[in-house]
């Protein structure tokens, strides 16, 4: 039988498998077509996460509404769950809009204006490109971190409800596809002239993977369907915004055909990594 501290350690491992996919960021001399394909592959993984997140969130929301309609639960709980669902999407989308605009304003010097990039030398273009790549990787890590926090909540709540076997299956499944999420973060950084520093990769790894550990701890102490739906929908909203940025980034390097092939393979990788959980009956 797994005790509480073993569960916490396993929850941390499930989150930090994200570091397995990050070394791809160090790959240099990548052609534009290959870089666009890698972006599309990462995008396919993010699209899978969006489907997964909203599927779980909407199931919980509709179940709350059905229980209230049948008289098995209070109407106020159903209303609050609906508010959590749609309010979380708004928070996830708009918070990243604000974050991105502020980060862009603070990280790109005045000399790197749009006009100077168009008319400037290769060095200016290189600086602007690297700044955009780092910013996008950070935002992807934030979106995935929000998603992984909800996964950690699911692990913790399964354990505290007595479904220890389910908690273990979730840890295995989440750990498997968290490794692919690391690749999603690293995608925009591949092929840069200067390899990303280890310090930066550690930071985005902690942002993306650490919330699984935090969610496991919190989920095992406090059970709330409304909070669960809220965090899932925040994660979904954030991932939608990041996915649009990923597509725009990839299309600068390659054709739409290459993008679609990459997205397809990424989607397949996401669904297959989730198969462990499905086979366990979760």
C-alpha cells in the first residue's frame, strides 16, 4: 500500500518527467522546414492537452448540472461550477494576453521596433527572433503548468477518496505524457544560434512540471469539484492562447502541409501517451 509521502514523491516524479523532453532545445543548425515541423509537433501535443482538459472539465460541469436538475445536489453548486468553467477560460485567455503584452514591452528594447527589424541588419533580426522564442517557450511552460496543476489535483483527490490504485495509474499516465510536454516547451527554442542556458531550461521545467507536485499535495488535503473545474478551464484557456502563438510561429518557417503533418503526429503522441490511463479504466 502506498502511503502519503510515497504518493507525494511519485507526484513530483510525474511532474518532473517534463525535463526529459527539454534537451531538444539544444539542437542547433535546424533548417526552417524542420524547425516549422518541430513547432507543429509541439502544437499537436498542446491541442491534445486542450481536448483532454476541456473533456474532463465539461464532464464535471455537466454532471453537477444533472445532479442539481435531478434534485441530488444544490442548484447553487451547479451555477458555481458553470461560472468556474467559463470564468476559468476567460482568466486563462486574458491573463496571458496581459502577461504577453507586458513581457513584450519590457523585454524588447526600443531599437528593436518593427521598422528597425524590417530595415535593420541580421544581428537585430537575430536578437528579435531569440527574444520571441524565449517568450513563447515561457508562455507555453505557464500554460502547461496550469494544466499540470489540475493533473496533480486529480492525483491527490483520487488518493484522499480512497482510490489509491487510480492515483497510481494517473501518476504513470501523467508522467508518460509530461515527457512529451517538455518537448512542447522546447520546440520554439530549437535551432537558435545560441543554445538556451541550463538555468533557463531549469526555470521553464519547474514552471511546467512543478505544479503537478503542488497539485498533488493540495488535492490530497482539500477536495472541491468547483476548484477542480476552475483550474482545468484556466489551463484550457491558457493552452488555446499559446497554441495560436505556436501556429503563427511555425508558419513563418514552413508550409501549411508540413504544419498539418506535424500537428497530426503530435496529436497521436499525446493520445498514445494518455492510453495508459485509459487502459487502467480511469
